[in-house]
C-alpha cells in the first residue's frame, strides 16, 4: 500500500481506540484488511451498544458526540472520527460506518489504487 504510514496508523488507531472504548473486555474486536482491484479495504468491527441511525451521518463531524452526557474530555476530544475522515480524503479514499444498535458497529476505510496501479 502506498499510503502515508503515519496517517494510516492514525486513522486505524483512532478507530481502534473507539472500538476499545465501547467493547467490553470479554468481547473481541475484529480488524481486517482486504486488497481488491480497486484498492485496499480496512475494517474495524466491534460488538457493543451500536449507534442509532440518526447519528451516523454526523459521526465524522468535528466535536460531534452521540451522547454528550457520557462525554469525557479527559479521554476523548470528539476529533477522532473527523481526523479519520480527513486522512481518507487526503488519500482520495472513503470512510463509512454500519451499526446495529445493541449488536455491533463496523467502520470501513477504502484506500483506492492510484493511476499507476498501486494503492494511494
């Protein structure tokens, strides 16, 4: 993959930090990376409370928090997912989320191939 290594780490680290925050110690977080003709797909999936549909389109906004009453500014600034979105924009890629409240949440990153055939 021909992505900026530090930015790639930041994006995955931010998704993993969120997954850890919302997953009980007895459950498992799954991280996958799948190459395709179009690029590389990376996903972070965790069981947990999930996210209601009305919040999904705002998740990547700066400082957005699904439940402000549960905010802990000592451990979270509300910038993590907006940073992930910006990293993906810089790479010409996309970020998406699927969530089933009470079951699981899955964040997907897509790093597209560059015109030379290598992922950007």
